[in-house]
C-alpha cells in the first residue's frame, strides 16, 4: 500500500524564530494521526504548511492525487492546490465561524463545495445537503436556518458536513473540539470517529487535548518548540512515553 | 504463534532526575496455537508490563516479540494496528470507550473494524452480551455508567467478538460472580479449541489450573540487581 | 465652452481611461482598475459612466442619457446638460439617433446597432462582493474561475423564496470566462446583453471599468431545475399597449389605483406616435405635457 501523504523535511521560520523544523512522516489511507503539544509548539504552523495555508521554507508535501499520483503540493500551481482543497482535502477549523459562511443558510454552506465543483441542479444539491445534515445529526428542518442560529456544537457539526460533502480523502482538523462543552465534545468525537471509519478518511488532527487523540488517532506526533520529539502508536506514546516532554505532558493531565 | 525472545524493558523518568528503572531482562517464551499460557509471579513482577509489550502498548527496549510474522518490538504503528485488528486481541482490566456509544456497538466494534457486515456484527454482539448476562435493557446505553462487573463483562464480550488467532487476557475473571466466571471460562476453552494462542494473567488459581496448559513465572525475567 | 477641455476631462486622463476601456474590451467581463477622477457631481450620480462617456465622445457624436429608462429625470437631464455644455455635442432622446447612450438601470427596448455605444453607470462592479468581502480573495476567485459562490447566492434565493428572487443586477458569465455584474438592470434586460453595440461599464467610486464587445456571448447564471427567466410585470403598457417592454408600476391616486407603463419613455412615445394606444392611454398629441 502506498502512502496517501508523504511529508519530507518541512520547515517554517518566522524570521529567526522556528515555526516548525524538519518534519517528515508518511500517512496511509484510513490512518488518523494526532499532533499534540502545548501552545506555541508549532503544531498549528505545521498543519497550515501541510494544508497549503502557509508556504513552508523547505520540504515537500507529496499527496497521492487521483489523476497524477504523487504530486508535491508545495510546488504545484495555486489553482491546482485550491482545487485539491475543494475536492480531496478538507479543513475543519477550531472556530466554526472561520470555516462557515455565517450569512448563508446551513444548506447553502453544505452545498457550496458541490457548486464549486460544478453541481448545477438545485434539487440534487439540496437533497445532498439535507442528507449530510442528517449524518451530522442536524434536523432536516434546519436546512434553511443560518449558522448564527445554531449552538456551538451544531456549528461545528455543520462545518464537518460542509467539508465532507465532496467525499474528501484527507481531512485536516485544528482543535476540532476546542471551546465546546465536554458533553458536546463527546458527541462530536463519536461522530468523527464513525465518519472516519465509514468514509475511510485519513486525518491529521492538531490538538492539545490528549483525550481527543486517544479516542480518534491511530498515531501520535509530539511537538515541542517546533521539533518533533516523539512519534508512535497513540496508546504507546500516551502509556509509555519515552521523551521527557511527553512524560511531562501525559503526567500533567488532570484525572477525573 | 507468539514467540518472545530476550525482551528487556526499562523506564526512564526524565522528570525525576532521569532515573532509569530496569523492569525486565531476557524475557523469552513461546505459545503455540491452541495453547494457553499463564503468566505468574507476585504483584509488581512485570506480568502486565510484559503483556502490554506484547500488545505494543509499551515499547520494548530490546529483543523480538513475534506474533505470526510481525515483530511488535520494531513494527511501524500501522503494522501494529493491522495486527491488533486481525490477529491479536486484548482483554484489559479496564474498559475504555468513546462516551455515548451504545454497549452493543462497543462490543460489535472490533468486528466492524475488520469490515464485517453491520447486521451480522450486531447480532454477534447481542449473543455475547446475552451469554454474559448483561440485561437487554442496557444494550442501547453507554457502558460508561455501568458497575465494575458489568464493565468487565462488556470488555470481555468486546475482546471475544472477533476470533483472534492470538489473545491476551489480563485478569478476565476478576470481579465476576460464579455464574459469569463459568461463562468466561467456557469462552476461553472455546477459543483454545479453535486454535487461539492465549497468554493470560489469572489471580484466580482455580481458573488458571482449569484453562492454562503451562505457567511462566515472570520473576525469572526480573533484572539481576547488579547495581 | 472655451473654459473646459472638450468633454471636461483633460486629454491625459481620457487616454488613461481609453486604455482601460480597450483592455476591458480585450478581456470581456474583466474589471480593469483605473484612476477615477473627481467629477463635478457626487459619487452615486454616475461619475463612472460620465468619465467613460467623456473618454469616448467625439464632437460628431449624438448623445442620449437615460435613467431607469427615462430621458427626463433629474439625473439624466443634468448629465445630458453637462455634456452639452462641456462637449457641445448634439443630444437626443431617440434611441435610434444616438451614437453614445449613457444609462442607469436599463437597456433601451430598441435593439442597438453596431455603430452605437452603451455606457452603464455601475455602483458596485464586483458580483461576488456581498458573499466575499475581501477584494484580494475575489480577485483570486476571478483569476482562478472559482465561481461556486455565485451559485450559493442563487441557491439561497431559491431556498428562501422558492425561486431565484434576484430581479436586478443578475449575474452573468461573459464569453464563458468572467462572471460579471451587469449593473442594476432588471433581469428582463439580461438577454439584451448579447447585442451588436459596444457596452462599456464604469464604476467611479470603485474605480473599475469593464466591457462587453459586440456579439459577445453573455449567459445568465442559473440551475438546471430553476432556469433563468427574463421576467416582467404580467401586463401590457397602459399608455401604448406594448406587451414586450419592461414596465414601471405606478400608484396614481389615494385609493391605490395602479397603472403600468413602459419604463423606456422613448420607446413608449414612439409607439404612441405610431398610433398604439393602451388601456388608459389617450392618442398622442405633440403639445401634451
């Protein structure tokens, strides 16, 4: 089996400061990788470099495209990269309002990606949007409501529906459960887990919440000061951390 | 089926003066298909540590841990995940689940992960839950609120849902009453009969004597107090 | 007259605007930035259109100005007088006689010819503006032909109103490439954007000029199951009886009595002169006010 994503030597500097330094890994189809670390550890910088939101200073992000096989998304043309981010890629923001159009109805939000790739049949777009609302547990009768009328958890679920409607193969998630109530988090995690399996999605999840990665991620990458300090199977890294920083991180989690 | 050669393990506590605690050295053992081996030794002698290393949950410092043809000690995460999905089952002492997921789904989950048809997977889960005397009214609820004994039985049902060729059992009969204990013993015997290689930790001596073919005393793997 | 350069603007400015116009004609539907000048009228009164007209007018031209189809509104009259004064060009109210027509919110009913230029006053040239506030982003969307968002707007219309309720400034795709705001003309006029004349669009405040060359393919955006419809009031003109023209609705007395009449005053008058009479009309009389 070939990797879906092959990342080699990604570095990003902010002047003299390190954003992230020399990060390399492979991600296989259906695999979920978590990136953990404290604020400022470079995990969001890395995610943004991978997703094409930031241009890395060095390195390659090779993605197994449907048509041409492995392509470096860092050096590919901007139209190609933007096309990729509308079709095979998805990005779930921490704050739903960064990932949603707040002045457009739920149906329009979900339908946008379909229309962006050429769907021109209103009835079919609406049917698909309604179907996706159902899959993220939003009632069909809310299809014409704007996200401003939704709760935080619903907005986040709407953002997920909007992202997954075109059947992407790789999803980037930046603190997907951040800022949500614990009970809402649980529901969201359950939903994400089901969708990941059902759609055989590959995902990269950035979070500082170790409970989130334990439930969602197959593998873990621990970052500190822009460097990857430890990688491995999620439960192994959490239960038998090797690096001092990881040990500190794991032992700092409050028990309930 | 399971072959462990010269495995060692130590913990380095970086945040406590980088203290290194050797916990295991030269551990070796073999388990054939259809065989059940008990790990024995006093509390703290490393039974659970060894078991966790076999499952890939703890990282072995040296040696080889072969399950089929995969060396857990050196395999990539996705190889270990593949192994856990199709080959190696583990019944731990604690149930760890996603909140809100119904019990029947928790039990069917390992089958669904192998691509089993949903209806068949749920049917198998229901049979297991029924055999283990979990009342049907609880099946649709999340097991997070269950009693310790109920959680343990859900955990066992989950561990036995898929017919793994290799099984690790950590105290499967602890906190079970006589009736349920009997059910679990029968399940272990059934697994042996179909050819599963099993490694178990049993404090319950009667249970151990009944299902285990051999005992391995892990005290023998304790590092010699050289220092 | 001698106090002003011909058509008010200095020659350098006109050259700059003509370059923008030529570029616009070369890339149909593309918004060309230009250095809009201060004009002796406020923004929103047609400063963009006036600058474009000033740049294309020659002393031999005949100039016509319409506002919402009418030649006799304040805006139309003042712009017409402005060019009478600064360019000393001939003016007319007859569509067929004009060589340059400046318009706000309408396309004349009568088909334009290849020797005519239609200049539109445009308030907001960016069709994506209400959905995407960032200019950087909208430019990128045009450059990369990412127009899915335009359909989101139409989707919203249907989901809220059961039909595409956008009735003016209805977005079009020009020559299969750029999505363009045709200025706030009623969508009834959209089919007329495929014409023999040259169409120039000027947005003074927003500093953009764009153009549609003669015989360019202009398609109104729609959905397969909600096709574009060039709608108008389902009525005939009460003055001239025309059934094919865009109508204004007027409430004529305190009891709410309504009357429909052609918004294109020249078209209506021509028909009445030719003897057509509508339901509430009277025969045309030259001296009738």
